[in-house]
C-alpha cells in the first residue's frame, strides 16, 4: 500500500516482556508506529500478537518495557487519564464484542456517554451514530440487535463503534479472521477507506497474508516473542528465510 | 500423610485467597458506588429484571411452603390441642426465618446464577474489555447497578413471598377448620411484633447484597471459554448459598444479643 505516513511516532513500544506463568509470550518486542502509517504484525496463533495490542490499550500490564502512546507512557498514567487517552485509540476485537443486550444504536451511543471532555454534552447522538454507521455502509441496521447481524455485519458495526469516538489510532485484532473471502475483502476495503477518510494510524494484527498485502505500509513478523524481521510486504516476500517464507506459502 | 496435610493447606489457602478477593471486590463497590457517574436508568432496568424474573417463582414457592408447613404442623399441634396457635406459629416462623432464607436461596439460584452467567459470557466474548477500551467504567455500569438492584429488590421479594406463604397457611386452616380470614389474620397481626419484622427485613438487604456481590464477582472474573461461564454460574449459586447461611447465623446472633439487653 502506498504510504502517507509521516515520521512522527505515535506509538513507541520498547523492550516489551510479558509472561503468563512459565509461558513467556513477549520477549523484548519493539515497535514504532508513525502517524498515518499501517503496520501489520504477523505471527502464528499464540505468538503474543493480541497480548501486545492489549498492552498498548492498557488491558494487560507488561512485566517490563515501556509503551508510549501519543507521548504518554501508558503504564504510569492514572485511570482517568487512560480513559481519556482511550478515546484516541480504537480497538477492533477479533470477535467484534458487541454488547448483546443493546441494539446497534445503543452499542454506538455507549462509548459517547463518558467523554464529555472530548465531545461536550451531546443532546442528540443520532447524527454521530448515523455518520459512523454510514462510514461502514450499515445505516439501515441502526435498530437491529446484534443477534440479528451476520459475522461480517457485526465486524462492521464494531468498527463503527470504534470510529464514533474519532480515534487517531486503530488497533485491529484479526479483522478478517472467521469471515468468508468475499466479506474479508470487503472489510479490507473498508479499513483502507477509513484510513483515508479519518487519517488514522493502525496496527493490524493478522495472519491473513491477503489482508497484509492490501493494507501494510510495513510488516513485522513476531516469532518467539520478538521482532523476527521487519520490512515492506515485497521485501518480506522475497526473503529466503524459511521461517519467513512459511507465512507466504 | 504429608501429602494429605499439604492438600488441606492448599484448600485453606485457596479459600482464604477467594475470601480476600471477594472482600476487595466489595471494597471497590463501596468505594465507587457513592461517586458519579450514577447509572440510574440501568439500576431501574436491573431492578425490573431482577424483581420481575423472580416474582412468579418466589410467589409460588412461598404459597406452597405456607400450605405444606401448615399441613405438616397440624397433626403435632392437634396432639397437644394447640391448633388455635397455628396462625401465630406459622406467621412468626415465616416472617422471622423461613420466608427470608427460602426466598434468598431461590434468588441465589435464579438471580445469582443469572448474573454470574451474564457477566461471565460478557467477559468471555470480550464485551467487558470493549467497555473498558471505550473509556467507560464497566464496574460502574455492570457491577454496581446489579448489586444495588439485588440489595433493593430482595426485601420486596421476601415480603411478597411471606404474604403468600401466610395466605397459603390461611387457606389450609379455612378448608380444615373453617377459620375465617379476619380471625386468622387478626391472630397473625396480634402475635407479630416489630422485633420480629425489623431484624428479619434488615437481614434481607444483606442477603440481596450477597447475591449480587457473589454473582457479579464470579461473572466479572470468569475463566476463559464456555466452560468458564458454566463454572461462574455454578460457583455463584454455591458460594452465595453458603454465605446466606453465614449471614443468617450472624443476623440471628446479633438479634438475640439485642433481645437480651
């Protein structure tokens, strides 16, 4: 993908270590995400990709290492500051994570309720909800419940819920996993259009090579908890390293 | 032998850790529920769900307990020529002890497991994480509202169950001995004192709190996977039932101290 990235780092991860009991998942991982850039992190299942993303958003606490998001070191912040910062970071969950008991409208309204600092007091949320839904092409689903949506629609609504807070960064956790090839392609097109429209920076966690090819400005292969290799899609594909080649076969 | 003792120590340690974590969870509830934002709409919604979902079950159970209790007690009272004490005995037993504890146990099964399963499945499907990453406080929205709702609704459910139990008892007396409604309830109100009603009602608030607290705790910290949801719902019922008896014992103990002062 053609890059529109500037060299202003928006996320800096340094020497990230994380273990669960005796299982070391991240073993000194490093990453820099520049403004407007899409970085794809690829790795085998269980290689710690999602854990890394959860550390960035503050859902997991790393054992050691630093994560700086928009010049704020996430592990040292108070909860209120983290909550404010989270309005700038969208997170698309692998399973969409829509709230079952709420309609699509309520799902989208929910994140708006606490962020009066960023949005002011919103009397009518409908225009914001509709704008987000239109961005993902599902304005007609506003009154549906999550159990009435297909897998692809759920993923789109989850993306709309992420967009409603107008984040500067979006973390995608396996955005195309579990979808049929056509819907997966639609999601990839959507991700690209969102990046162009909102000028977001993204970390995309995936093991879908087609997704990586379509969207990555830069790729990192996460093997054994570290950055095994880094580069553009073309460079990585040319690599003769068998561990790298295994991802492209 | 050493292995046996090691296992016992392990179990005691795990139990104490669990008690500590539940206490910490309760502390967090008290720390956060006093301060805004207040989720009034969600509290009302939960009150409606919790009250409405259990109303039929509590009503039927209370009514049948009243019937059965009276039918079972009759032969013994007849032996002593004390059938006329039936209304007094039934009402005091129901109001002081049987009504609150049976209703609380039913609600532990009905509401506690429901909350455990609901929050557990939200945890497993990352809905709680999604709330957290959107910068809203899921503890405030999910836990505080449910604990407050169970604390407020359980006393009402107990009163409802008690009334139906006493009414059931009256029906048996009416059929067997043609006792009139006025006579029966006159005896009930004559024997009941505030010292019967107030402590029994106060303890139901604690019962409600325990049901909400354990249900939420087990759901909120549910293990991953669908089996985790089942375990959370099951553990919510088991732990709450045990805790209800402990609270009941403490309540009776404290009440007796005040009686003898």
